[in-house]
C-alpha cells in the first residue's frame, strides 16, 4: 500500500514517474495477494445452495435466542471473491419488524470471515422502508461485506444468526424476534473464482523492510 500511495503522489501531485495502472490488488484472508482487472472479478461463478441442505439449530432469532446454520462439508477447495448473499426466508411474529445479524465462519478453524445485517423493513434493499405485517413470510435479500477467502475441502461454512451484533443497535422488535425458515426458500450464494497456484494473477508482496529497492519506508 505504501508503494502504491507513493507512486500515486509522485504522478498526480508532482507530475513525476509513470501513471499508476488501473487494476485492483486484493489480499485473501490467509495473506495471499492477487491482482484483478476488476473486483469482484468478472470471471466469478455463483454457487447457490438452499438451506434445506444445511444442518440448522434454533428457529427464532430474538434478543434471547439465536440460530446456527452449518452448510455441508466442502468437497473441494474454494476461493470466495466478492459479496456472498444470504436470501433468508423469515416469518414476522407478533410485531411489525425485526432484524437479522448474520456472521459467517470457517467451521473447521472457528474463524470469523465476515458479516451481513438487515432490518426486515428494508428486505428488498434500497433506502425506503416497507411495511411488515405480523405472521407474514418475507425474503430478506441479505448481502455480506466484501470477502476474499480461501477454504479447504473438508471445511464447512457456519453462519450464526443473532438479533444484533457488535456496534449494532437492537430493533424495536428484538424481544419478539423473527422465525427463520431453513428450507428451499432460503439460499446461500457464494461468488467463486478459480485461481490455480501457478496463475499469473498471484503475486508476492514483501514487507517494505524486506525489499531493498523500496525507499518508501526508510
């Protein structure tokens, strides 16, 4: 980052050196770097799985209860690169709202990968609240924060559903909560890319103190 910033300042502020290339450099959760023309990558493919294939615990998400989803074990290594989606079918209880805070983990390593959160009134996205009627079923079109994660075969994705998360306020319906439908109406979408170990888009980015040609950090 220091090198990129240096080149940017040199060219755009001092009119010196070559114009920085317009590409994206991304670091995976385990420290690997790859360069892409765009991000999310244009060659990603979506893997969609319905939640009736998952192992689920709990069914109500409220201030006093939570739910857990464990997807089937991965049969091969995967590289998630983009914004995973969780289209969650929920039923409003005796309240006109509610919210879900979803946290994604690597189950094998118990490693937090990212989160998504949504108020049921904004279930279709956008900035306009929609009405919520008690005992009606809705689909929450949730989207996780950007992830670039590599998981190995044999691991599983675990998603924990709570009413609120760190730095998030509870909803006005927190005490009552929402019922979650773990069936074919709920889906997890993973944006996947294939980057073999010899792919030219991988690159090694040493710390500045290990790069003798780097004067930025000196």
